[in-house]
C-alpha cells in the first residue's frame, strides 16, 4: 500500500551509541521532514529536504544528521545519542505545491538510557 | 519568527457537548492554517485547513475559520463523540519559503466521556 512508513516503531539504546531512524514514502513527494514530539513542545522540526540531495536545518538540528540520496528515503541519524534525545520522532512528506498538507508516519518512540 | 498558541489541555467533555479549542498565531506574510489530529499511537492526520482570510475549513463535523483580524483559527464541533478523543494540533505553514514548513502549537488533548 502507498504511504509513509517509519522503522523501527520502538528503539531503546544507550548514550553515546549511533542510531538511525528510517523513513520511506511511496508517493514520490518532493518534500520530507523530520520532527520530534515532546510534552509541552508540540512538534519541532529537526531537518527537512526539498528534493534528493537537498537538505536544510529546522528548529532543533543539533546532534542529528540526515541524508537523502533517493527521493523516497530520508533517514535520520543520531551520531552519539544523548538522553535529551529521548522522544517520539515523526517523519512527514508533502508534494511540491506550496502549502500542501503534510502526511505523517506513525512515529518512532526512541528511548536513550 | 512564526508561532502558534493553543489553549492548554486536557479538555474533558461529555458526549454531545460543544467543543471549542482556541488557536492564535503570529506570522509574517499570509500563512495557511491547519488543524491536525493525533489518535493514540498514531501519527498526525490532517483534519482541515484554510489558505486565506475568511476561509472556513471543515471535515467530520469540525470547523475552523481563518480570522486575519484576530489572528485566530479556533476549532469547533457542535456535538463531540467518544471517538473524537485525541490530541489536536493547530499549525501554520510558512508561505515565504519554497518548502511548506509547519509551525505547530503544543497540542490540546481532548477526552470525551459517555
């Protein structure tokens, strides 16, 4: 089925470890986004991408790395995880026309011990 | 920068009660406004949107009107159901750039009881 899928759904890791969250969409949407959701903050944009090989920082990019070698994939890497990065991470995608709604994955709940 | 302010929750209502969730925004230019809903364990889903002043977005009995004069986009429903229990997010999109980045409010949890 078409859609946007995130993996894994749940992840527990330790501080200092590298962890990669995957996001895959089947709509061929140009734009993809990574958000983190924390109580009291709503969703905050980490990174976004307008097309393959084009990425840009959002509101809270520190400690994260992204890449987009293919239009359909947008992995998010925590190079050296910290406890403050414990959160629920959402990937989203949208079409090229400005202000099209974003479509969200079901999220990855990441716990860093 | 852009910002969205929502009323704090949780909001607890009895079934068939009237719902209002307040949302105000600060933005440069002319943003589009959205309401997203998040059911437990799921991602956000678009509920409704409005792209210019005085537009009314509506879906599943929910409505919101883009009020430029009061910079507001309050969500309303005349008769809520238990199945409406969820977290509701107000958001605006940045029209100034080429990417449709969204700025979200902190979310309002709605709990509807029988």
